[in-house]
């Protein structure tokens, strides 16, 4: 404790999630939320109307037996009912556990039971999934189907509750309780690419601060005059914080429901005059294909944020040069609430030649307020932020986890001696603060003692006009230990040959980075969050013999 300091004379008011929806109701009552529902229609209402339903749902949760600290699971798409659950569950002091429906069977069972979920809210889409996995559910779990009585399914699941009947007749006002701002409000598990998934348990304080920090960023989507579409799912790290940022900023929100294919997204964006959208690169591949088919962009779309994995420079260039859509590259982690850095250019940077701007935007951006970054060597010693030193990236801040939910071994391994969270990313940081992710530590290719970045090699290959998607993994080599294997999904109608791909890369990467082989496949495996699953690829090609071996 610093000697001589005196306490300030300010009120100690807790930062609670309920304050965000109250603010939206009071100051942006007429901003709209539009949802494509599983039932097939579009639902449309204002923040004021949403608030009334959130209050009714809060009363319904209490009637259902939900108490402070109860873990309540959601298995749902991006829609208005899922949005309401965020605020009703967290507002009464319970914990909203968003479950990814794409999880493998063993991980699905693990997260529900590890979290000890007592209630589960599900969209109609996932009722068959729950029927198939009934034995994996925690004993005594109550299941609520997110629909009205007319659409309630015939099901073998016992004692299903109807969402709309929970709200029916309930008061449209709720006296939100006050409690310690460090109380848990939400739970999200990592994708579990190594071992069991690990739970990031967010607090009300961290969630409100993350919203304020992200709102502070110079992004055009956070204004009452904007409409944004969260393609990133509400079941994936709270849709990158967008359900909290929406009522705080007054921006209109357009929810795509299950329609995440290119044509569906294009039509919804076009019809609803969406100006901004957030999602992972694999989703944007589908939208760009539809834009090429239509010969235009959705009429109002002016801005996209790309995160989840590195944006290929070719995608960045297509968005900006072909369609005039500004791209912001973002980086973060489940453990960071999740946004850590954003590729927003300063005014003097926007005056640079286009090529230089594109180069800067291809990086992972500069740290968001509230996030500290450092890179360290193998011994944990700090490395300079000079754009040349490369080391493991560690982070800290009020929105970064200090460990995992009920998992002490994983918690101990994740936090270094100075209290920083070890990300597992290998990175460099430039003198002006730009973060450059080289790779995940487990995805680097170690060839003859030198590292090859799978991300950089993939980005170079993605510039080929006849490559739709690709991935690089390490393949065993008797002399070099590991060499890169490039796995390619050709574009529709393309007739690619290995030699053509290697020739294309020769002018773009160092000679010793060139892949030792190119394999063509119809599709790449994707994990629960939409990223290419290199874990699956490594298992699939574990016995692959390179021609150079």
C-alpha cells in the first residue's frame, strides 16, 4: 500500500449488468431489435419493449426456482429471446451459461455437468439434439423450449416448459437486486482443443467494464444511427460483448437466427439496412461468395469486424477495394471477455498510401483500453516491443480471468509469476503498439530448429484466386523434424495442381517456408466456434508421409 494516500469521497455503487438494459430502455427506447426466428418469421420490437419482457422473464425464472448463483444454460441462436435471457438471468444474480451446440458429444456432456446447470433454455432446433443426449444431462434439469404454445414440439423429454408461458401474466417491472459487483454473471467454456473445456466465469464488474472499454473504441457501429448484425453467436463469448454494447450505445441490432449462410445473411442485411456486422473469416467467405454472385454488397453495409482467427489479406483487400467496406481486425480470447485489441487506424495512419493501410489492418490491432500486453521468452523474461522480438503473449486487465471455474490445475498453468494470463499465442508488438500474432504455440512448424508461421503461410496461399480455404499443419520429417503440409479446398470449378500452388507461393514466402506437399480436399473440418480444427487435421494426417521424407 502506497504510504500517504487518502481515500476519495465517492459513492460505492456496484457495476451491474441490469444497469445496461435499464440505460437502453431509458435513453434509447425506440431503437430496434430485429430477429429472424426459428419459427420462420421476423420479430421486431424496441429496447423499451424488450425491457418489459426481460422483467417478465425475471419473474418467470424466480417462479421456476432459479436463485442467485444458479447456473442457467442456454442452447440457442442469435434471437430476441436469447437476448432477453442474458439480462433476466444475470439481473437476478444467477449465472448465464451459454452452451455451444456444435460441441462434440463428450464436451457437451462435460460442460453441462461441470457447470452443474439446473435449467436449460433451448431453441426448437436443438430439441432433437437434447433427446439424443438425454442421458448426458444433469439429473433433475428443467428444460424450457424457447417458443410459444402453438409451436411446442412433441418430445420424449419429460416436463418441458414453454418460454412464452413463463412470461404470461408476469409484471412488466422488476426491482433489480443490488449485490457485490464481483458476483459471477456469465460462464463460457473454451473450445477444449487440448483436454477438457475450461470455464471462464465473468463478473458483473468485468462485463460492464468490458462494455465501456469497447464502447470507448472508435467504431462507427456504436451509435443510435447504426444497425449492426452479430454473426458471431451469442453462445460464443457473449457474441464478443455485443448484447451488452447494443443497449449501452443505442445501436439497432439485427439477429440472424440460424440463417448464417451467405444468401441468408445478404438478404437480411439488405432488407434491414445493416451498416455493420461482426463475425469470423469462415462466415465472411460465404457472404463474399454471395456478394460476387449478386455483383454488389448489401446496400447499407459499410463496416465489418473480423475476429476469431487471422483475416487473410486477400479477404481484407476484397472487402475494401472491391466493395468499399471498411474492415477492422480484432483479436481476443474467451478468457478476456473477449476483445483485447482492435485494428483501428489513427488519422495520420489513414493518410498513408492504401497498401500501407492494408498492411497495418492485417495485424491484430492495438490494445483496447483496460488491456495490458507483454511478450516473454522461454524463461519468462520480457522482450522489447520493437516489432522484431517474438515471444509468448501474456495479458492482464480487469476483464481478464485470474483462473478457471472449478479447475485449479488449469488455473495454475495459465497464470505466470507476475499474475499475467498466458495466452498460448506467439506474437510480436511494434513500437507504435500493433500486435502481430505469429501463431498459436501448438500450430507453429519447427523446421530444422527454425519456426514457420502457419498463419503467414496460409495467408499467402489464400491470395490465390482459385483457393477457397486452406490450412497448414506440421508433418514429420526425418531430417528437418517438421515440414509444412498445405491442405487446400479449391474454389468452385477450379482445376488446381500442386505445382501451380507452389509456384504461386515462391514469390511470396521464403524458399525454406514452401510446403513440402499440397493436399486437395473437398472441405476442412471446423470446430465448435467456426475455426478450422487443426487438432482434427493433425489426427487425420498423423501418418502422412511427405514426398521429401
